[in-house]
C-alpha cells in the first residue's frame, strides 16, 4: 500500500490548520488583527471591522496609528518597541481608537508574536470596553458635580442600618478619610443636641410615610458647626414593603449664612429707615401745631 511522502502529508495538515485558523479568525466575536513590525494592519476580522465601522478591505494595508487617538499613539510605539526590539513575547495596553463616524472606541489590547515563513508578526485581540469607560466617565462627572454642589447620595436597607454613601459624604463631616461604616446613629451623634429630636421625627416620618426631609446643625470632627440638609425616599417591592431607602445629604452652611446675612441686613435697614421716618412725622406734627397757633 503506497504511503504519501511525509513532507506532502505535512503540507496538507498545514493547509488544513491554516484554513481552520482563518475560519476561526474571521468568525470569532473578538475583534482581532494581524500587524507587521511597522504597525501596518495586514489582516482584520469582521468583529474589528464592525468595531471601527469600516469594511475589512478599507482597514487592511493601513496603519493602526491611523485610528489611534493622538494622545495614545506613543502607547502603540511602546508596543512596537517591546515586541520587535526587546523581544517581549506579548504586550498589553489600554487605548482609544477613532471610529469611522468620529466616535471613540476604548479597547483593552493584547498582542502576541508569531512567526510565519521566517517573519514575525503580531496577533492582536481588542476587547471593546467602551461601555465601561463611558460609565466610568459618567461616574467621574457625577462625582465632580456632587462635590461642587457639596452634595452626596446615600442608600440604606429597609431597617435603616448600614448606610452606603457616595464619595465626598464623609468629608461633609470633616473626615479626611472614609469611615469604616456609617449609620443613622452616626448622623445623630454629629448633630447638635437641640436638633436630635427633630432628626428622630425625620426617621419616624421616613418609615411611616416613605419620604422625609430634615435640616439641622452638626459638629464636624474639626469642631466646626455646619448645616446639613437630608432628603430620603423609600423604594418598595410589588407588595408595598420597603426594600431600601435612597437619599441625599447636602452641606447647606453657605446658604444658611446667606440667609442669616440677608435677615441681618433687612433688620438693620428696617431700623435705619424707621428712624428718619419717625423724626419726620414728629417734625410735621410740630409744624402743624405751629401753623394752627398762627391762625388763631
């Protein structure tokens, strides 16, 4: 029985493997590309084309730097240096790319080296993390807005035990660090004694009505007196049982100071206006009596 030469059998198996690789490369849902040492894109799959919004033939032959955001181009040069000059077997980075429609795509990039016909190429997989990045940026903007407004959000369970709060919450109370835990009792501990009864009423209303607000004075860890404003509302399950309470806390010290200054100004202005008016009335009454005497 004739047998095929070993070299011919090897070539057939190689071609079969190559076909399998091309099929997997083309159909995989992970955005992938093959790049040359000069960062030219030699081959892309459909997932990468969809990610960037181009046809595969529009991308192949171009350079990855053509799609890189300007501030991240040096990152691709770092990859190039690590893989082809320092012979690092694989390299990871996180960058943004510009899509055809001008929008940005954030990706985690992993590139490994492989050899073909004596030449070394890079096989790159790009994990689309655009949604995650957009969420992080939204969170940053929200945190900045809350901080500028001296406002924080908090959440607690149905029993009003442990309170989970946003960044900046503890700073309202003068902490330079985030406290290990927080509770309604900790709010009460910071309140002036004269405001604690009203705070207890706030909690009672929150449990019974499902919504409540409160304003009171606190003493910070730095012994500074501040005004805070609390607002809270319950979230219920389908049976009408409270699941949790969501709320906000704001440092309203400046607003209270402005109100006080306004009240002081009105009081002083009112007093100053009354004085000349009273004197003028007395002068007019005296003048009237003098004129009456002259007529007599």
